[in-house]
C-alpha cells in the first residue's frame, strides 16, 4: 500500500488495466477499448506537457518516443499495449528509485547515523543522575558528555575516560575497532563499544568531522555528472533512428501497426536510468572506502587524470615531524629555546607547530601566555611574552627582526625552525618528517592507471624536498613555493586533467584551481577540504589511487550500461520492424531491457577485478590526533594562518 501511495500513476494504471480486463471478460470490448484509450491518451498528454517544459528549459529528452508510442498504439487499436506501456513507464520510475537507493546505500547510511541528542553532565559531576539529554546542536565547546555503550559519538572531542573502543568504519572504512586512551581525540560519527565513556567537546555540531562529511554527502548525492547529460543527448539520434525504422516497417508491411510496434520497444528508460545509477554507485563505492566525492562529475574527471601534483608535508610525508635536536646560540639552553618556541607556536596552525609543542610537552616544559601574537603566512609566527618578542620560522623571516641568524647544517631529509628572542638569535630546532610507507606504492599504482606525470609542489627547502622526492621516486620537484607559485605551477602543467593532492591551509588555492583537488581530510584543514573536489577522510595516501580507479570503473560501467541499453533496444526495434515482435510482447520485453541495464549499472558498486587497496591502510596509531580536535590556544587576534615555512 505504501508503494502504491508513493507511485499513484502505477496504482492508477493497475486499477485501470484491471477494469479494462473485467470489461473484456464481461463481453464489452468497445467500452474497454474506449476506456483504455482515454486513460492512455490522458497520460500521454501529461507526459507531453512535462516534455515541452523541459525542452523550453533547454533540456533534451526522449519522452517524445513514449508519447508517440502510446498515441500510435491507441490509433491502431492496440489499447492493451498502450496500457502496458503506461504501466511500464510508471514502473520504470519505481525501478529507477530502487536502483538509485541501492546505489546510494553507503551515502544514505552516513546520513541516517547523524547524532541528534547528547547526554551532557550538569554541575561537573560524574553521577549518572546528573546528566541531561540535550539536542546535539545545543552542546557547546568544553561541555562534558557521556557516551553510552553502542551509541554514536555526537561531536568531536577528547576522551576523558581511561580508555575506550570505537568503531570508525562509517568514517574511515577501517573495519576493526580502534582503541583510544585518555587525552586522545574522538571523531563524531564513530560508534562507542561496550563501555560508557566520558568526553569533552572540542567542536560545535556544524564544525564536527561527521557533520562536515554529511554536508559533503548531501551535495554529492544531488549532483549530476556531465556524462549523465551526455546520455540525455544520445536521445536525439536514438529518437531519429526509432522513427526511421518505424517508418520503414510501415512502408514495407503496409501496416501502420508496424510503426507502433517499433516505437513500443524504443521506450527510452535505459538511457535515462543507466548513467545516473552508475555514478551514484561510484560515489557510494568511494564513500565506503573513506573517499567523499563532492560532485558526480568529478568521477568522470578522475577517470581521465594524466598528471598528479602532490604537496609534501602531511601528504607524501606523515606531516608530524619529530624533533631531532636543539642547536643553541649564545647563552640560551636547549630547554629555553624549545620552551619559548613552543609558547609562540601555540598560536600557529601549522603542522610543525604541533610537533614543536609535542616535543616541549615531552620534556615537561610549561608554555607561557602571550600578550600579542601574529602568524605570517608561509613565514612564521611572532609573539610577545613579558615584553620580549619571540620570532619563530624561516631563517629569512627571523633575520628581519633578529641579528646574527646563522643557518644550521642539516642532514638529508631534515628541516630547521629558527628562533629569535628579544632581537637575539637563540638557535634552531632540527626536525625530520619521514615519508609515508604507502607513498611509493601509491605512485606505482597511479602509473599503472595511466597517470603520465607526477610532481611535488612544496614550500620546503630544495634539499629537503629532493630527499623526499628521491625516496618516493619523483623526478619533478618544485621547492620553496608560495601558495601563488603552486597555483601557477598547476596551471602551467601541460598534460591535462591535473589532480592536486594536499592537506594544508596553503593548499586551498591550488586545490581549487586544479582540475581535480583532493584534500587529505583526516588532519587537513577546513579550508583545504572546502576547496577540494574530493576529501579523503582517513590518513591514507593510497586512497588517491583508489579514487582514480573508482572513477575509471564508474565511467566504464556507465558507458557499458548506456550502450547495452541502446544495443538491446535497437535489436528489438529491428525485430519489430520485421514483424517479429507484437506490440504487447514488445512492451513487456522493454521492461527486461530496463532491468538488464540497471543491473549492469549497479556493478559500479563493486571493486571490479582489482581491489581498491588494503582495508587496513587507514588504521591510525594511538598518538595520532583527529580532525576537529583542539590545541588549547589562548584567544588572540592573528593574521591569516601560515603555510609550509621550513
């Protein structure tokens, strides 16, 4: 009954068809024919009005075939066939909805898990009786929440309980539960295990990781791929061919019924359904692997990628450099240099800032609070503590305010952060950021998928960039790039389309200008994620190759489905023109063509012959921070956030 109410045309047509059959069985064929003809022509008129409106809007379609088929079968007396055509068209809408729902299963499952309520502690007590249920949208940063066993974590936060187990499969594609300990980040949308846990909220509902993913998914599900519009354009020659074959059948046989029989099997459902279902299936397949494709058209671009450009820090490398050593100058001690640098870096959003602060915490150093702090994009940060200016960043940036800056000697793969205090050079922090273990494999897979050229674009020093490039197997390196340099480099690359992969604030402009921008979203900035066409929501570079593979398979399946539908329809039209397919049989056989086309399009949900990478690649180490976490920075005014600066 719900289905009939959802599809009134199906219900009405079934009722009308039953009434016509009853009239025929009761010996009233004329009344049955008139009733069926009136109903079928009314539906044809309804379809014609919609068709004209779409044509006036510049959207080509092939509803004209269905309208003509209904009218012609009525005119030649095949009123039962006309009713079946109407039923099949109405049923085709239901079939398309089913196929689209099946294709969007992974996308809609994300939407259905959006947390609505949270259990917030009152008066800072742990007593279970002191919790209140509030809307997740009303929770504020700093609130303490209780997450009960089997519940979804409602917002991003930090675990306060001693430990907990969480299922993050809907976010990262990782099937195994992830163990967290006190102080580690929790992602909204992850599923709590068997024990209740306490957490402190670090992001509002609209800023939490899961809400951002849901927004991307909604946008993706509503998009339309260029190939879908291309399928619409196939309608023009397809329609012309149907009329020509119908006319030939009429002329050769001398019977207008032959024209109607050809048009009956030429109904256009395969062209209208195949491509949308395949692209929805491709986006759903990507989402299952932790890859959110924002627009269906991006899959088509991914299938044709010839050049891939990579950022270095946080993309080809882990983006969490570790402190190798502290080199001091003058009377400054190692702890003094590191402590002041970390105190200034707490006002920076750069990945190196987090590493400096982690190193200072490891040594038990206490951060000072600044009275003023500013961050300078691509260069560094300047802060004032008790009347002393502390400058941290690139050597040239520090040298603008400090005398006697000396560049320190670095081994291959190392980088340095320079520190100046009260106009005096204090020393340098030597850091090292190792290459990701999956980098070489990813580049090899991209080459197998037809990517002809790979490039590194980084703000790092040339020596550091070349070291990472040599380990990764890259030959084209562009170092010491400002954000504008990266944009110009991508624009100048000759082999198109070009895909850019990055994760930092400074990558947002180049991600936007690339043909396809991919943001590593597990730790990447909001700005990069908003500028990108694809967001990878787990810390796994191999998903870049998976995205290209899914794009190629989706386009392949979509084209196959379109041409299968066309081939079967043309074969039926030829048979009908030769007189081998009666009108009623043609109407029924066309539904089988629709079914075959849809089933083939749903193949886009599968991985195909080649798996899309290891399922365990996205597992994160215990110390890794999650997106949406807080750094506990004091509120001060600042200039735009920095980019790579070492």
